[in-house]
């Protein structure tokens, strides 16, 4: 199970996941808003510690990082 601080830590790793000199992907305001809407939706049940909503949010963020071409920086080279 994920702890809220682990999900928050994922968000902080984004800027650190790019090697010096690599181009950042172009920002997509619509995608950003869609991500925020999903992560704050009632469907995620408030994302309380140990909840399925928190697990879904963590998987969603990991999938987004993967889709952006970021390198895994989690436990044992995972996305989490």
C-alpha cells in the first residue's frame, strides 16, 4: 500500500527525472487539467492512506510519468 507522502514524492521527482540537457516535453494545459480533475475526483475516494483510491492515484501518476518518457526512480527501479 502507498502512503500519501509517497504519492507526493512522485510529483517532486518530475523535475529530477530529466538528465541535464534533455528537452522537456511540451506542456499541454488540457492534459494537465484532465490529470488534476481525475486525481481530485470523488472516484478516488479522497485518497486516504491505505485506500484503493490512493492506489489508483499512484498507478495513474506512474502511468503518466511513463507516457512522458521519464525514467523510473522508485524502489528497485520501479515507477513507485
